[in-house]
C-alpha cells in the first residue's frame, strides 16, 4: 500500500476530518460514490494514452517543496488566491473558514474519478463566491513543487451568483517531478457571465486536472486553455448547460514536446435553446504524443441546440503522434450540430514563400506555428492571452 492509498484509507474511515462538517459530509458522499468507480488506466477507452492508475500507484509521499521560490505571476486581479501544493495561503478563501453548504457543487460527489479523488484527498479547498450582480476578476495562482514519487492534491470551488460577471485566470506551475491532481468547479447562476483562462506550465512532473462548469439559464461561459507542459498531463473539461439559453465557448492550444498531452472535452446540452462552440488546436514535437477526445451531448429535451466542435492538429516530426476523436451524441431532432478534425504537417509552400522573402527555414516554420496558435489565443484577448502568446513563442523556439 503506497502513501496515496494509505491516506485514502484513513479518509474513508473518517480518521482525517477537515473540521468543517459540510465538507466532511461531502467527502463521505464522494467516498461512497468512488466505491463504484474504477481508477482509469490505459485499458479504458478514454484513457488509452494516459494511465491514471499508474500515476497513483507510483506516488509515495505528499509534496513538500518550497513553492515560495516561484516568480510572481505578474497578472493583476481584484481577487488573488495563492495555493502552494494544494494548500490555500489566505484563510479568507480557504474552505476551512467557510460555514456554507456544499449542495451546489455537483462534481464533488457525482463527477469523474479525478473529481471524486480531489474531493476525498484534498486537505484544503479554495472557495470563492462572487456575489449577485458584482463584476470582478480573479487570479488563482497554484504552485506545486516536489521530487519524484511525491504528490499533491488541490481543489477550487467558484460560485458566480445571479447576474454576476467574473474573469478568472488560473495559472498552474510545477517544479520538479511532482504529481499533481487537481479540480476546479465553477457554478454559474442565472444570467451570470464567466470568462476563464487556464495556463499549465509543467516543468517535468505530471498534472491531472478536472475542470467542471455548471451553467443555469441565460448564463454565459467563455474559456481558453494553454498547455505547454514538458511533463505529462491529462485534462478533463466538462461543461453542463442545465438551463435554457445558456452559451458556452471553449478554445485551447496544447504543445506536446515531451511525454503525453491528453485532453478530454465533454459539452452537455441538457436544456433547450443552448449554444456551444469549441476550437482546439494541438502541436506535437519530436516523439511526443497528443490526444484529443471531444463529445457534444444533446439530451432529448434540448431542442434548438446549436453546437460546433473543431480540432486542428500539426505534427512536426515523423515520430510525433496526435490522436483525435470528436463525436456527437444527439437525442433531439431540432438541432444544428457539427464536428471535424484534422492532423497534418506544416505547409511546405508557405515555408518556401517565406524563405523567398529572406526568412530562414527554421524561422519560417516557427512563424507558421505561431500563426496557427494565434487564431485561438488572440480572439480571447486580455493579459492572460498576452502571457500565453509569449509562452507559446518561447516554447516554439525549441523546434
């Protein structure tokens, strides 16, 4: 029995209470739910490229690296929440200081294996509530540091009340070979608007992440992610639109240079007159493997759904691989849904054209790749997009 399993057993037996009754009750329900869930490995269709079971079985101790050594995020926001190896540094935003209930947090008890694990194993949770009608911005600066066989677990819960508007930036940075398992849930109330940017800068460890958004009627969410990991990563992105006239957009860029970059996207239309749009672009370098699985689900009552899912990919060597599988699952008859995917290489004619105008072949290739990613990032805008653009350009200097 490894360190992860020992702590799981103690939590399951009630030997490690958080001291907050509503959260302990939620953890107990998650333990019960997890009893019927298999930890995914490479034999499971959705995890063929990423073995979560192997990650869990390979860790022994909690990460205790010094997270204070990271440079400042250099991103401004009205609310800043800093997390070190899953621990919330400001008690004002710690779950342990909350007296509220957990009934609105669906993924904590009925989510995926990743969401259930983070509910059970997290020793602290960042809890941020955006009051009704408020307009604000939020930065989640999560830092993770540890050696081989170390692990850390984190969870973020964000509640955006009716009519509120918030722009969220979550920056995940790792140092060392730490294994990170983290979840973030955003509950978007009626008429609320959320804009969220996620950036993963994984030095050489493993990042396993669940991002869950629950939307009520007339709500809007717009998301952008950028994963430039050197280590391995697996990201589950789930959006559930439970109210009519909800709108959701999710765009993203990933660059696989080492290991595996695995993205799963699940957009669920559960009510009528909802709209969604997703554009995901991937690049694989050297011997890296990229993987994308996307689904648009339309429930029987979700008439007049308008949804589009597109995945574009470029491989930059004969050894690199990107696997893509977009799907539609539709049970309503009055819908407008489409999906598509491509995996290709750089355009040699475009490279030749740029070389004729004085660029080297390497510079021409890099410029084409930067333009490929810019289509996704630039339309999001803001300081987060600027940071992503700079990081992508720096990453592509290595090709």
